[in-house]
C-alpha cells in the first residue's frame, strides 16, 4: 500500500513535469488514456528501479522528522523558564554552563534504565554542561515505587544538592530493578536517609505536578524524553528534542549543535 501511494505521488509529479515541458498546451491536452499511459510508464519504471522508492521514502521520513523537530523546538521556546530555572528541579553541572541537557524519566521505565549508561557517558564527556533531571513518575499508578523514588530524589536534591542527588539517581539505576522490581529498601539504600530528614511532601507533590504539565506542554507522551538546548540566547535551530531512548552519540551531537548557534 505504501508503494502504491508513492507511485501515485510520483505519477502526479511526472504528469505536472510533462505539462510544464509543453507550456503551449493546456492541462487538458492529456486525454484520460494518455494520463493512464503516463501512469503505466511511471509504474513500470519504479517497479524496475525499486531503489527510487527507498530514496523517496527516506526523504519523506526526513522531512517529517524535520517538521516534528521544528514543532518541538517551538514548544521548548515557550517553556524555557520551566525547563531551565525551576529551583525544585535537580540539577548538576556548572552554574555558567552554556548548554543544558534536560531528561524526563521514571525510575521504573525500562527504556530510561536502558539509556542510563548512555547518560553517564554523556555526563562524563561533558563536564561543562548543565544536566537537569525532571522526575516524571508516569508509572506511579502501576508501580508505587515509581513515585516513592521520585519523591525521595527530590528530598535528596534539597538536602544534599547536585552531587548527592546524582549519587542517588545513579545508584537506583545501578540496581537494575525496573518495571515494578524497585523496592523500598533500594530507595532507602540509595537515599541514605539521615534520622533527622523530614520529607517535604507538599513541595515534592507540587514539583511532580509541574513536571507533568510541562511534559504535556512539550508534547511528550512517555519516558524518556530529552531536550538539548542552549542556556542563553536560545534559538529554535539550536534545540534538539528526543522523544524516546537515544544513544550517547546522538546526545553529544545535539550538544555540539546547540553550541553552533550562539
């Protein structure tokens, strides 16, 4: 069916091209029989050269991806403050960083867990980048540990700052316990609670709610979601949005892209 659609599109293109090549003749110069013959010739040619269909398909996919990136970048432009300057969102990296990598994630998400080693590679390779961690426990209704881990992470951020939070974040993923396997003991061990710790449940709940609203405003439909953008003088062409699991190489390329558009 896809090939038939592509053939029809190319037939239309061929017809328009032939019409343009003979400007003296009006569009009606082609009879239904001639139009059918043009279609047959184009169809036969494409069947004999299927690589053209692959090329056209790839080009259409690239155009669709470019349109989606442009739409996502426009949404990021509208949400800069929430993405970069929420004091309740865990952050690591230098205050003067010129690029930020923002990740929306859930500790029980299999794809987030699979991407965690890639994120570690990116962080080690980019000590001059700001990393923003948007706790988004979308599986909380299915696995309560999802929300418990997120709430504890926000407490760790407030009490121990970026280094303490990153240690907690990394420790949870290193358990390998996902899709309901994460336990209260895992969370407590990673969080290393002090007996004087007092969870700020109200602030945590408000932060998780804001993150949920933000993710939806960006058009994200699940975890992980990654936004790479300049911190200052943000421009749409410097922004990259990844909806889903992405490799370290692609994130590093997006960081370079963000720096190419001051």
